[in-house]
């Protein structure tokens, strides 16, 4: 038992400091933070919910829909009580919590601590890229992996009760950040995977329908859906985080990040082919997140998280294959 704990510590401590370094190496004051603070101040000090945009000097819509409103409410209060340090520590905490849920999900799939650590180490680039600022997207990544955990454990154990927790997660998620569509997309992919695998899919379909309507529990009602539909389809050619991989490399923007993503995709493909993977649901998710990652920089995080969840078990199989290979054994016995 002591030996086992020692091995886990030997694996966990370097991984902890790797993620910490990724989180702390780059800190950016993103302009969105001032928007959160402004909305939060109006919420706490304005005497009512801020349905009207008081900051614009141009004609505005009848209702000011701020899809990150709950983030602003939370961040402003954190700043009031704990200052800048509190916001940064909160960012670190959410990052480590996200990494923990990723490892927990990988372990549920039968992965060992070493393979889980290796996969998360490969994916840890995302913490330096997507956690460099205090933004609402950190909630999307956390809720994404929690939804992943619930879906994957339900699929592996054929136990549907825990899927019900996806509903309150979606309610929170849609009020913290518009990335809640990633959660609905994930449930949709699991539903499709179950159908294509000819396994039981109705619980997933039920949760998908209920979770979708649950996102109406927000201060704006159906108007929020209309706003999000416009936001999702809106072209953003001038915003770097929405650049495709090709455009980013062509314009010499964040080239190292793009090369890291391409290399990670290459590793995923090579190991997937070696393993002769036939599990439809993981393949659907990885193909979708790879496509989204090539299409837009900001979506690469979903690939990294999916990789860190699905690939530890494959890395374990690869390690076992190496150990049993007589050529490898002869090499070490020389």
C-alpha cells in the first residue's frame, strides 16, 4: 500500500507542477473581464436585474442579453472580497478541478495513474493557452468534463440515474457562459454513438431533450436562444481566437500553439490506428472535436480534454504490448 501511494505521488507531483506552471506562466488581462465586472456591479448595486445596456451611447435592443451574466455576478463579488489574488486563485482552482475530473473519468475507463498522467501531460498545453485569463470559458471546460464523466460512466455501467445531473449542470452552464452548446453537443454525440452501436439510446435522448429545454431557465427566456443562434452564426474574421489553424499559421499568429495541436492530433491518429479502435462513441467525439479545433482555435480545448479522457486506456495497452514484445525484452536484458 505504501509503495502504491509512493508511485502515485511520484506520478502526481510532477503533473501537478506541470499544470501549475501552465496556469501561471501566462496571465492576460482579457477585455472581457471588465465587462464581467461592470455587469456584476450593476447587479449587486443597481437595485434590480440589468436588463438595459447603460454603457452604450448608440441605440440598443429592448433587452440587453448578457450571456455571461452569472460569471459577472460571481467575479465581481470575488473581486470585492478577495481582490485580484482571489480571481487568480479561483482560475487556478477551476483549472485543477477540471484536470481532476479528466483523470477521474479516465480512471473510470480502466486507465492506470501513469497512463492518465501521460495523456493529461500531453493535453496540458491547453491550460497555458485557454486558462491564461480570468474568463467565463473556464466554466465551460469544467462543465464539459463533468458532463463527460456522467455520460461515460453511464455508458460503461449501463446505469442511467446519474444522467439526471446533466440537467442542473446545463441550467448553471447556460447562465455562466454560452458554451453550454458544447454540453448539448456532447450528449448528442453519445446518443448518436449509442444508436450506431445498436445499444440503448433512449435515456440519452431523453436527457438531451430535457436538458435543452432546461436552458430556458435563464433571465431572458426564449430570447436567449435567439441571441445565441445569432452569436453562433456570426462571422468573426478579425478575432484571433476564432481563426482556423490554416489562417493562424498563414498570418503567423500563435504558430507554436497550432503546431502543438497538430502534433497532438497526429499522436491521437497514430495510436488510434495502432489500437484498431472500433468504439464508435469515442471516435465520433474525437473526430468532431478535431474538426472544430481545426476550424477555430478556441475549440481546440475540447479535443485536448477528450484526448486526455479516452487515450490513457490505449496508452496502457501500448505499454503492455511493449512489455510483452520479445525484442524489447532482449534489449533490456543485454
